[in-house]
C-alpha cells in the first residue's frame, strides 16, 4: 500500500497532510486586540497574523472556496475570544461584498467570517450596510491615496429588518444614552480604508456608537503604521567641509578627488 498523499492547500506541493510544514508554520494565531490602522476603529481582532505565506493562504481561500482550507484557517483563539466577550458587543456588522465576484467565487467571504464570529461569540449579525454600487471598482492594485480619498461606497441598507430584535435593541440603547458597540467584520484587513469608511457610516447612523473590527487575517506592519509615522529617520551626520586649493592658470591640473575615511576626515 502506498502512503496517502495530498497536495498542499497553500503551495500545491505533494505532502502527507493538507498543509505542508512551511505553510503550517506560517499561521500565527492572534490572542490580543491589536491597534487599528483606522482612527474610527477602537482596535482590530484578527484570527491570524497574516505574513506573506499566511496571506497567500487567506487569499487562496477567498478566491477559491475550499472546505478543507476553511477548517484549517477558521479557529478562534481562547485569549481573543475572552477579550471580545469583555467588550459586550451588541451586534456584528459584515462588510458587504461585490455581488459579481461573490458569485464567481461561490461564497461571500466577509459574511462567512462574520458567521464564524457570531457562532463563537453568540452575538447576532446585523446586515446594516450595503454597497451603493452593486459592482464597485476593485481596490486591488490601487494606491493608498486613492483608497483613502475615494467616495464612501457604503450606505445604510434599505432591506434591513427594522422590526427585528437587534435593530430595536440598538434604538433602545440610543434612547438611553448608552453607546452601542459593534464589531465590523471583513475577510482581510489591508490598508484599513474599508473599515474607516464603514465605521464612519455606522457612526453617522448612531453618533455615539463605538466600533471594533474583526477579520480572518491582518498584516502586522499596519498595526504600527501610525506609531512609525511619529518617528522620523535620524539625519546623517554632517561631514566637515574641506577647502579645495584654487587652480592657478588656465592649464592647471584639477586636484584629485578627496576620499573620506570612516571618521569623516580626508
């Protein structure tokens, strides 16, 4: 009998497990609430810290739905679950997706991540947002400037159940003067512009609301983006100026170029 072999779900190399060792080691599970790249979001709660290989796994699941890969990626760390429960989130708001691309992929990735959060935290889902344009322009390949300063693509859904229990609880908290807390869920956080625009629409609907963000993956370098902007690179040391000898006559030979040592002296 030959041993059972698989093709790795991440890099497609032959392996004895659904994920090869390098792909499995690239999955870093997150236990903490991380700083948000968007000022309107209190913090982000990703399931995975998606480095280069881990991000490829998430995008592979996003573009090509696979049940085996979903079982490997969808896992709620205990520490993260405890911190989210301490926030007393009222409802989970999924980011609406492009309908055409969702049909091509065979699933709505953000709604699938939102259902996973809802089942593990026992928090209801509130489909509050909708896309003003059902097929908006794809953000892949656009610059950070274009993402931040483009028109807000989200609006309040016209098909929301205004008689539902979750909607009524949100209105009751607004009447009582207490801030409603929401968890906005997307599949993958990249620049944070999508979360910023979605949370601004939620805050326009309920001015005193507070928003957190949940996702399947999050790039760690974005967590310190605002902190690194406050620190500029140190200026290079000023080299001493050297007076060059003046040339005498028209046929004078120009001096040889000076070379500086490690101490900055000729």
